[in-house]
C-alpha cells in the first residue's frame, strides 16, 4: 500500500466514520471465552485493541500487518495491555499453526492482496472447524459522486475500482471466494455510506490524491481536474454535494 494514500493519520481519521460497521464485524467474537483470534491487516492496531477490551476471559488477540511502521505504532497504542500482541507478516503466509485460531477478521485488506484465493486458503488453514471469518471490504465499484460534471464520476469510480488497488471490486467476489475455499453459513451485510461533505470525502477516500494520480497517469487532463474539483467545491459550498459508497461485512464459518 502507498504510504501517501494509507498513512497512519489516514487510518486514524476513518475510525469514527466506520464505528457501526466495526461493531458489526466484532459480533462473531464476543461470546468467545478462550482461544486466539487474529486481525489481519491490523494497521495501527485499533481493532485488535477494541477486540481485546471487548472480549472477557482468556482470549488472546493478535494483530498482523505487512508494514513494520504499522506494527510499531500498534504496539505503542497497546502499551501496557495484556493478552494482545502484534506481528509483521504476509497475509498469504500467516505465522500460525493449522487449525489453531478461534476467529479471524480483516478490514479493507483483500482489495490490496495480489492473490485473494491464496489469502482465503490461509484463512481456512489457520482456523479451527466452526470458527468464524469476518471480512470488511469497500466496494469501490459502487462509488458515486453526484456533484461531478457529466461523465467524470464514472471515470473516477473506474480508477478506484480497477487501477488504484489490485482488487478494487473484490467485494463483489467475496461470496465466490468464501464458497471456493470451503466456508459455509455465509452472511452479507451491506452498509451504504453517504457523505454531504467534500472535506470528509477527501479525508476518507483521499479523493484529492486519487485525482492527482489520474492526472499523473494521463487519465485526466489538468483542465478536467480543475473543472471537476471546482464543481465539487461549488456543490459543497452551496449544500448539494453528495457521495455514496458501499461497504460490506461478510462472514463465513470454517
């Protein structure tokens, strides 16, 4: 992941906006009394910390992330807490024994994974039979900028879905991935996020960065960039800016 797009500051800003979705993603683990659950792609560790605080008893919580900087920040954030740890590792080669985990969660991770099937096979490998897998994903193919000039909203959406990350439309494939890798009792919950604040959208999905990337890759001219941003800012000032985006919470049982 690009540090420019997914910085520590960016991840912390999104936490409040995603509160309801996060709470839904924790539900499957709240009745555990013992065992080990893992948050893969843990970032700065806030979800692992939340789970550790929410689940009583002898449940060990581990956060895993591929970036050393995220792990260092997560350890700092969890300083003084018991029953929680953080490891640097790749989602396609998790450092856990076969059938050793009682639960596994990841949020906005699979869109960045080069080989999603391998990741799901790893999830299946490390989970015990009957254990829950919970996935939170952004469906970038659902993004709509209602205040953009004609034709530009679809171009921006297509960049998010097809070019910004390896698998921007993977939310549409989660059902197939879960079935292919043997998960059952699959459940989907879709959460439409709607914002009427351009600044909030810039903070949440880094729209300013994305538009600049489109210019640099010659997918949008400088003039088009200026026209689009002017249109969005004018709509925001006049109170009729709107953006919508779906997030999915998908669960399955090993």
